[in-house]
């Protein structure tokens, strides 16, 4: 891959990706971070690929302008936790505390992102483990482990060995959404596919889930707006 720039106000970084399987030049704008990727067949000259991007400049700028802006996590910012907007304020003592409308973070201002991130990851793991325990019991199967990561392509996964993985950012979503994702991955312990039998297991252990799936499709990407400096 090669980095280029579409000059203008402002300049737009472009990543030119070559593909032996590509049959034509295509453009993709990541919904997560706004990265613009130009994919071209190996035989297409670089200047031809860049000319294609210039032809699509108005389309690129329109879509980038429509993206929600990033939110830097710092004192005074508002961050959703369990789907509830909470203002980040200075705290006292040695631990982060959460109230109905605030996150109270003690210590220096420059340490707030790191301390709050640690708190959220721990909170996410606790909530997801509790939910998975409930759904695994209903399923009649057990999982072998649970880990938390900052994934971009999926909200969770279940390995063939029964190990569950989730994005810690689910703690930012409404509680029913986090619970649905937990049930979804637990159901894979019985069905390692997305067959009708799998969805029947999800509904059996969780109940109706269409609204939560819809929320993830329409609002889920917004959870990646929040930057902790990591």
C-alpha cells in the first residue's frame, strides 16, 4: 500500500491499495475513522488511479463532512456509559466513580484518559461476564474464557475452543445491546454458524433481538468516535 494526498481544503490522505483480484478501481471510506482507501488492479498505473480519486473528490468530501466528529476523552467531555451520557469531571480519592450523569476521575488532567479507559475496560468485562454466565446457563453449556479488546471489525467472537471475545466499547452502548451481543456469542457455543438453528438459540436464551441488532447497524459505529489517546 502507498500513501498519497488529495490536495484541497483540507488535504485528504489517500491509501492506494493494489489487488490482483480487483477488476476495476474502487473507493472506500471507513465509517470508523474516515480513512479513504483507493483499490486498483495491479495493471492500472498510479496516475490513472489517482485521477479516478480526483474525479470523485466532491463525493469523498461530502461523505467525510457527514461523518460524526471524533471526541477526545478529557475533563469536560461527555461520554456515554451503558448508553447514558455522562460528563467527565474531576474526582477525589483513588478510584473512578460513576454517578447518574457523571464520571468522576481523580488525579491529574493528563492522566484522565488512561484512568478512565482502565475503568471502562474493567466495567465492560464485569458486565459481559455476568451476562454470559446467565446466557450460558440458559443454553446449558459453558465457555472456557472471556477477553476484552478494542476490535473494529466485530463486536464479539466465539472460538472453537469456547473462548469468548468482546469489544470493551460495548459498555458505551445501551445495556440491552451489550446483553444481546453476549447472548449472540454464547449461542455460538451450540451453533458455530449463523443458521436458522443459531438464531433460534439466540431467541431462546435472550428473547427478541431485532431492535438491538438494528441499533448496532445504525448507531454502533459512533462508539468508535471516542479517543483515549491509545
